[in-house]
C-alpha cells in the first residue's frame, strides 16, 4: 500500500471513530458504521479489528460506558436513568449488566465510590487505540507566544498515583459547587508538574485550579489560594481526547522550543480546559497548553 493510500485508508477509520463519539446515544450498528467508512459491511468488522486491535462491538461499548462513567462520577446531578437512556442501551438492566461486567461495580456503586484502578485497566486497550489512531500532527505555526497576566486561583493539589486523579476531581467539583464557581464563569486550569508516563506514581503531582478573585475560606476539601504568575507563554491549542494531550506537550518541548530559540521559564507547564468531555464529544474537547517562557 502506498503512503497516500494508507493515509486515506486510516482517515476513513478516524471518520468512524469521530462518528461514534458524536452519536453515542444513536444507532452504531455494523451497517451504519461500515457506511460511514464506505466499506463493505461483510468485511468491515474484520478490517476494524485488524487495524485498531479491538473489536468494533467492544470499542462501541467502551465508548458508551466511558461517557456514562464520567457522568456518574463527575455529574452527580444527572439521574442514572437519564445516563442510561443517553448511552444507547435498551434499558437499565442491559446497561447495568454491561457496566458491572467491565468495571466490577454497579452504576450506583461507581457513582458513590469509583474503583479507578479497575476502570483504567478496562480502558487501557481503548485509550491505546485512540492514542495511535486519533493522533494529530503539529506545526510551529500552531504555536503562538502570548503575554498573560497573573491568574489568582483556588487550587487543589493531587499528589500520588495518577490513576486516582478522579477522586481529587470529584472533591474539587464538590467544593466548586458549594463555592458557586461554575466552570461557565470561572476558568478551569491544571498545573502539570510531572509527566505521568515518566514519574514514579508516588511522586506524581498535578494541581486542579479554578480562576477566582475571591478569598478562599478555610475548608475541609484542601482547597487553597494560589497564583499562576503572568509573563510570556507559548500557547498550543489541543483539540481531541485526553490520551493525545501528552503528544501535544511533547511537541512543544521536543520540536517547537529548540527551534524557536526561546527558553522555558522556571514555572511548570499549565493548561486551561476550554471544552470538557463528557459535555462535548471527546474528539471535540479543547485544551489550551501554556509553556511559560523567559
């Protein structure tokens, strides 16, 4: 297969993955998805498995359960029945059966206390598939240098196993609701001290932030006031699943920074979450990455 033919072939499958993301509540049958890819329905499921390393049925199921699990864990106001109805399942029994089979918990148990280690294990093949086949390429023209002001934030530090970040996120969301700092009116940021792929789990550090000019009152959630210092920053917009965010960061460090002649400032990389999954399909989530410069 020539390089252009291979690129075209892979693009047809990326179109399918995007369609799945956009239509998790709808018809994702073999007939529909093979039509999206413009492949014969008699061969498409084998083509999908051969290229992506996961069956079509399992991929669709994991995509649906992923959005559902995010809503269960982070959107506590949304009724479980509504989450079921939005997940493409015929009814609560079928949904609960599939959910428990994959994660070892019922939906209600997961909402109360998610077992993130089991959840991450179940999603490892799914995330790897997306990382490989939904990868983006970057160019220096996509990186801008911007002067930003100081950002006062309410911050919660997560230190330890990256797979347990979900618990910190739940605690942070709960505090934000009590404090009335909705993401619609208060920017959401993360300070990325460490790379989860290279840092020992016990040393990993990340800070969850909500922009605010208010004083942060003493609280039991561990939220403190913090300032992200202003200055010059290289900014790269990442659109897509969380699994490919690391590639965008790696591009900034390995390609843009040495070719730009700039030097990184003595403050960690941070990012601003513009559009969130599960509020938007995962391939349309938007994150601005800030690399502080001297």
